[in-house]
C-alpha cells in the first residue's frame, strides 16, 4: 500500500507553489530554531528533499512540548519498541552521544536537538559516508558504551586477571615444541594467550555491559522479526494489532536465542570462556572483543537499525495521520528476504534475522529464498538431493537439524582428558539437539576424485544451537565442499585422513569438519586443531577439541540467488529431461531400423515366427 502525501507537501518538496504550504493542517507548535551549523548543513545535503522534510516534521512533532528539544520519553514512545526489551533509553543515549560529533562525549544532562538528530540519523542510516571518516561500527559501539575509566599510570594499565593466562613473552623456551607461532589455535590449546587485550587491560577500552548488549540485540531481532510478520500478514493498522501478533512470550523466545549470541560474544574474551547465563549481569564486552566477534560472526548486525530509523525518520511515511498508532507506519518495504514455502527449520523469523546478520548482504536482500530441498518432504537420499539442488546457478544455504547420537562416543578434549559436552553446549530444554548450517557460494557439482572439492573462500559453516558460532574460510586450502553419491557430502576436508592419502576413511578417521553420509541421515561435526590437514574453515574461537556424531532430524536447502536463478535451474532440468526423452526415442527408432535390416537379410522370418506362435 502506498502512502498518499498531501499536495501541499509535494509542492514543498518540489520547491514550487510555496504559498500552499501554510494550508497544511498541523497541530505542531511553531518554534524559532537556530539555523543548522555548517557541519549539519553538509550532512543535510546528503538527504533527499522528502527525507529532509520528513526529518524536520518528525523533530517538530517530538519537540513541540519540550521547547525545541526531544526528551527521552518522547523519543522512546515514538519508536514504539516494547518496554520489556528496555532498548529505548539505550537508543536515546546513543543518539545523544552521536549528536556530539566530532567531539563525541556522553552528556547526562542534555537533550536531542535538531542538529544532533540529523547527525545521529546520518550515521545510523549511512548518509554520512564521505563526511564522517570514523569507523561506523566503532561509533555505534561507543554510543552504547559506559564511560571508560581513566588510567592513573602504567601500573594500572596491567590487567589484574592477566596472570591467569600465559603470555608468549613469559615462555622461556618453546622451540622444543616445534610449533608454528602463527597458529593461534595451537597456542590456545596450550593455554598461551597472545599479548593484546588481556595484557593491556580492559580499562583502556570502551565497554558495554552484557545485559545492555542483550537488550540491544534483542531489540534488533524484534525489529526484524516484526517487520517480517507485518509484511507477510499485511498488517498496517494499529499497534494493538501488531502486539497481538507478537505477544510477550515471543519476546522471551527472542531473548533466549539472543542470549546464546551474547554469551559467545563474551567468551571471545579469554577471561570469560566459562561464562554461563547466570554470569551476564556483571560482565562487560570490550571494543576489541566486540570487533573481533562481529567481523567473524555477524558483520551485518547493525543493518537492522539502518532500515528501522530510515523508515521512522527519513521516509515520508512520518506524515501519516495514524503515526501515533503504530511503530511501523505507511508501506512496509521489507529489506530482508522471506521464504517462498513453509520451512520446518526456519519457521521462526528470529532465525531469519540471525542468518541475515551472518550472510553476504546480496543474499540477504533477495526478495525471497527458494526452498529447494527438504529431507522429510523429498526423501533422504543423494539422488533426491541432487535432482533438487544441482543446476541451481546461485549460492545456497544448507540447514541441518540433528540429534546428538548418545549411543556413540562423543569426545571433547581439555587439559583433563576426554569428557562429554561442556556446560555451554548443553541446552536446558533440548540438550541433545544441534542446529548446523553451511553457506555454499558456488553451484553444486559432483566430485568423483577423493581429493577434489568445489567452492570458494566465500563459503562458511556455522552452528546456531546450542552454541552460536560462525566458521569462515581460513583461506589455507580449497577443501570447501565435497559431494560424492556413494560417499556423502562434507565440508572443510576430504574423505581421506589428509591431502597425501588416497585411502577412503570412515567418518571417525577422515578429515571433514562437517559431514553427512550417503543416506543423509547420519553425520559428524568436529573441531580438531591437531589433525594432519590444515583447516579449511577457521576453528572454534572458544572451544578446543570436539567430535560429535549425530543423526539428522531434518535437512533443508534454500536457494539465495533470486527468482531468475530458480527459473534458470528449472529450465536446465527441463532441457535435460527433454534431451533424455529425445535420446530414448532415437534409441527406440534405431532398434526398429536394425530389425528391418535383419528381415531383409533373411535372418528374421516373421511368417515362421507367426506359425510358431500359432
């Protein structure tokens, strides 16, 4: 549904017939605002006329009762985010911090002016790319952060917890171990921490409390889930209708999934590797930890804010007379993809939101993801997989919902030897469930050789549950994806024990990171830094060794190449089917010709054959 803009507004935007502007009915009290400073005027030039008008109209509406400034209550109420998430005050403080650019300081006793709103919106909505040179991720992190504590001396810069980890500089002799010191995975297993954040001390960095990070990411997931539900159900009327589709228990469900992400984020600080959900209240995430986690796992995590604030402040939808009734007004232009068919694994829009933070933006922005294959729907077999997934010319997403095979051995290695799943890997409700996946950037094809794979460094693996972690390409070899109808499919390895072996090995001994057998009903998931073959995908940042056999509950494959890719796949299979029929017809006709030649030569006597039959 389109939003009708009053004709007087159109005249204002187009710069014509200016006298008509005064005829627009408005309840906004007129204030004499100071002219924007030079910096803000430069940023406003990056906005379209309708965006400038919308931004000013929104500000006037929110500041009408507060002497020309936006106070926290008006800002939070306008956004319409659930109070239970507690993200509104955090966003207001974020806006106030960004409003002080380029000085960048937290001010408790201050309010949001039009200049400040313009700067904050320009940063959040990528309207200041060429004007503000600072790293956007760092700006947004600092805007949510607590005030860094100043350091009194070099002595206080030392991390009081750094004695718990051994530094390279403290090791007297490691030459006898014959280790490659660029292999962070091996150093981590030995308990050796490279000098960095732990040696510098967290007080040198801006930091966010984990409980605030939970609110921020839960709010992002709620925004994205809500917009998806609104678009799919064509809800455009009132906030009451919206919240009836997203009851409080849904917020609790989102929170539970986000909790896994924040726990893993905190564990990227080696001092918090044993962190559980009961520890979050007093824990913090520092900027180096956040940066490392985001770049590896969720590079698109703040994109949801860009889309949300663009629709709230910069689109002419803010002129709607029903704006106060709904936090999402006017037409909902959905930024994230939807599914063309129902999915058992992706029935929850929160999982779609999390995937959109991980995957390449071009895949996220597709109108739809096409469901190509489902084990339960199409059958668990390599043949069914191939006929549904092969010939698709775009990237694909493989999702595996599995149950850990309790009857088989599950090994995890630490300093005390082997043991079963660690606390952070066990869910309270479904301790034996795994949700794994792979993003395959290249079209699928069969690999006949034991040492031949396909794919590119754009491929990645991930675990969504019970631990959240992404495994990008390590760029150390090209063993990205292996497919053989008689063996199965695997990621990050070979069906042999290593590159120099030509012997087919069982699942327990081959070199795959993630694999499924040829029945597609059993598999193995392992993280082994000490194996012979170099890892194709980056090893776990927070876990040392694990080797988990599992039984598949469901496997689904989605095409992320758009409508044209799906049409091309269907055309390819249709052409191959016609070609097969044509070849079959030629073979049949060839048999008839051969028979006629034999009759002419007297080899076949039809009269005699007829007498015999009688």
